[in-house]
C-alpha cells in the first residue's frame, strides 16, 4: 500500500512539474529574425530602425540589414530609415519559423523647376547681382511704411512753418527776403525720425518714474480709478522728467488728498457727469 501511494505521489509530482514547465516555456518571449532590403536595388539596408509598437521596444538592423528581436504573433513592427518610405508589418505565424523579409522603397523629393541664365562676362554677372532686388522682410516693409508716414507729416509741418515765418518776418527784414533752407527727402525723414526717437526716450523716462504701479502703491486706489486720478493729477512732462522719484511721490500724496476732498464733496468732473445722468 505504501509503495502504491509513493508511486501515485511521484506521478502527480512529475505531471505538475511538466505542466508548470510548459506554462513557463509558453510565456517566454519569442524571438524572430529578419532582413531588410532596398526594394529598387535588392541590396541589404544597414542600420534600419525597427520599432515594436506592441511592446514599445526599438531595435536596429546590423550592417548586413539583419535584425533579431523579441516579438509575438500579432505584434506590429514599424520600419524606418533615412531616405526611404516607412513601412508597417504585422508578425505572422510564418515569421516564427523563417526570417521576415522586409523591402523599403526609396523616397524621392521633388524640387521646383530651375532656370539657367547666361550672364555673359563676369562684370555683367556682377552688375546683375548688384541690381538684384531681394524680397523685403516684414521689418523692411514696416520701416518703409514709417518713412512714408513720416515724410507726409514732416511735409505738412514744414509747410506750416514756412507760412508762419513768411507771415512773421524778422524786424527790419522785408517779406520777400525770407530764406528757407531746402531739405532733401532723406533730411526730412531723418529729422522727423530723430524727433520721434527723442520723444519715445522722454516718454520711457516718464513711464519709469510715473506709472500705474507707483500710483497704486501710494494711493491704494482700485485699478478702474487710477486712470481718473492720473487725469486729475495732470503732471507736466517737464516736471516728471526733472523731478526726483521722491518729489513725484510727494506730489502724488498731495494730489491724492486733494482728490479725496473733492471726491467727498462731489466736485470731480466724473462725479458731476454721473449726477447729471
């Protein structure tokens, strides 16, 4: 009886071991081989990227175009190489027993038609290149627009100045003896642009010393009321340019007290308009 039980136990043990071993072998990753060719020449393609989308793993073929990788039946493989069209293949039953053969088609790039022109001598060619007009950039178009706009404004200003001087000659000088300098278009543009640049510099200096953030720190006014307060202050550009930061803060505090007093009495222009409405 003991021998019978021992034999039964050995049989069950061997059967269970074989089953476990079979499951382990069945879950082990499969390896497939393959080779990649140029479809037009039939030559092997080296160093082609092979990506297994199903397993999120990448491989590279060797210099003979051969590759070996982990893959199961149904996995999707993506092949890509510089100068060739990409290709997608799916692993089938046959690929488990024989190497996978992949053929990539070359990629052709089309370019626009090129016209060849004979320029004659080198001097003729050089003159043609110098006279060549390149397409304008957005900055150049904006600059040309600014020049045209400046020329228009400057022309109006100079005309008004000439009339004013003609009607108001210097004492003792006859009306017909007025001498007005004749400026070229470039000179007029240069003068106007210089004035614009200087004006922008002055405004930038003012903005650094007197702005919404500074007023808000001093007065704690809400954002929608700061513009009204700045209009109430009405500081001149000369004062803001020449005054120190401390002097500007003192003037803001002084104007703010006056602003609160007039606001409490309803003397502000905006309050009067609201009352009328």
